[in-house]
C-alpha cells in the first residue's frame, strides 16, 4: 500500500499509523496498551520468521540454482518468489530491534526508508508470483499445446521482470517514509494520519489491484482445474501427475492467501475506516499487528510449495544432498590416507 509521509514537528500530538496499519499516539499512551503489546509480540515473531524464512528460502534458492535437467517456467517463478522472500526476511532483525528499543530507530534514515518499501514489495510480489504460478500450472495442464509460448522459460523470465518492475515502481512512494526525531527517540515505520482520505484511497487501490484481483483469478483457476479433473475419467499417468501438481499448487497458494494475506487486508481496511482522532481501539489495533505478522509469515510457507509442487524439486534436493555428501567424503579421503601413513611410521 502506497502512502506518503508528511513532515510534522516532534511536538505535534496526533495519532500516527505505522506502515503496518497500527495506530499509536506518541505523546499519550495512558489508555492504549498497543505499544507494550508490539514490544512483546513483534520481536519474538519476527525473529522466528527470520530464522525459518532465511533457512527455507536460502536453501530453496540454492537447490533451484543447481543444474538438474532442464529448467521450467514453474521453477523460474518459484525461484523469483524465493528471492523476494529471502530479501525481505533479511530486514526482519532490524524491525525486531526497533520494537525491542520501544520504537526507537538507530540504523539511519536510508535503512528506515527501505523497511516499509521491502515489506510491501515482498507482499505484493509474492501475491502476483503465486497467482501467475497457479495460472501457468493451469494452462500447462488443461491446454498444454495451445499455450506453449506462455509456459516457456523465456516468457517466465520476462513476466517475472514485469512483475518486479510494476511492484517496485508502484511502491516507490514508500521510500519517502524516512526516520523522524520525536524527543529522545527516532521514529521509523510511522505515518501520520492528517490525510486520512488519501490513505483510504490508496488502501482501496492496493486492496483491489494488489489482493482482490489476484485472489479472484486464483479461485477461477481452482474451479477450472477441478472441472478439468472431473471431465477426465481415467487419465494417463503423465496427465494424472500434471493434474495433481497443478491442483497442489493452487491449493497451497489459496491456503497462503487465506491465512496470510486476507486477514491483513480486511483488518487494515477496517482499521482505516474505523479510525478517529484520540480514540484507541485496543482490540482492533492488536488484531492488525497479529495479521501483519501473518502476512510476513508467508515467507515460511512458500518453501512448502516448492517441495510439494515444484518441478523436479525433490529430485534436485536429493541430487544436491548427494553431491554435498560425496564432496565431503572425497575431502576426507586424503586425510585418511595421511593418517594411515603416519600410524605406519
């Protein structure tokens, strides 16, 4: 979601909204416990997501880059999805540190600008990579020969480039959201709420174009692949495997949408509609915080998609592990020979 930061004097006392959609009041938290909740909740959750997401996506990228047979368009989309997740998880320790310090940013203005930007670039690039991946799976299964040009690796790389460009360009306004001094602390991830109408408008655009449109396309693919499966009475083995992978891809993508992205977009929209100056809705604020963490957790679920629905991913994984094991064994052979000679002497 694109939002523009307005510079205000540190003494200005108005509620603010973080880039995650959570409202706080910098000068008065007497009736609002959201700051304490964020300090307890975010660091723990972000560090867990960081460990799981970095390991899962880092290893997935390594496996995808290993040469095993011919690369496919499916693996191209999955590789780009893993890269997006890996880049985002690398920013999570900085977010955790910010909340551990009681919303005090120490890493400089440039790093602050990158935080909000990376969050939304990852979220919407993930949404579109998952959607395009499901569409390609569907086309390759239902119309394998009619859409060969769409499912080629060259088309996949071109489409990935277009997705990266559009998402990064549409989120570029978030780079305006730098750090801001407020008394003894430096704020980051905070947006003031003077132009609530503009924020609501931008939220609707992000909601429709960034979430609802891809979600509808995903559901259409699901219904069409079910219809295709019901038509085929006794499919051949190759067709059966293709249908199974397509269905698995779409189901996992739907689970990620429903669990990670849907709650956040619903509550973020509700939060913007319900917001009033000087009013602290604790339960709604906390719910938005939790749903933002769920949105970030999509980086931990995507490796499951690679494993269960990736083209030759299991074979690549086994080949990679076997190769690493052989390399370790070969490295230890000279040592063994040297040790034998030393014992004989």
